[in-house]
């Protein structure tokens, strides 16, 4: 994945389109990960995004999708806080104009990631807090 200096998209465009039926799709891994934060359906995730209130929002990185069917599409990734938890979210716009939220999870790299642990259950306990 190539990286850019800044975001490719205006986040407010995604926020606006989340309230319009059929313009935003949440990939299954992102839907599954979002359950850890109380978002148990795609509709609930889109409702959250449509409000557009992302605490301490920071652009994390940008690049291009390197696998089909969306190869070559540009993506943006941000981190923000939701209560006491930090969330990494990445999204892109398909060639057909449909937005895709591809990631919605705790950061797995950088200063906001959970430190590595020798016991995998320790990480799960931290997620509950």
C-alpha cells in the first residue's frame, strides 16, 4: 500500500452519505470488530458515522487498496476516541461511488495500540473496561 501526505477524501462527505440509503457499506470484519464498541449492526455503525462526532480525531494514514475488487482505490485512516477507547477506522470510495468502511477496531500499531501481552485474554479484559 502506498502512503500519502494527507487525506484523499473529505470526511464530511462520508458523514453526509452515511445518512443516505445504499451509499455506504461496512465490510464484515469491520462490522464484527465494531461489536466490541456496542455497534452490533451496519445500521448502527452508519448512524454513529452520520452524526460525525469523532472525539480527538487525527488522520493516521492514507494509501491505496492493493487487492481486488477495489484495487487502486484510495483509502484514508483516522483514529479517534470513543469514551475511554481509541478506535482506528479506515474507509474508501469504490470506483462505482459507494463508500466502504473497511476497518473499525482498536489500533494495532503506534502509540494508541494495546501493548503486546503474553496472555491473549489480558487484551480481552482491557477491551471490556
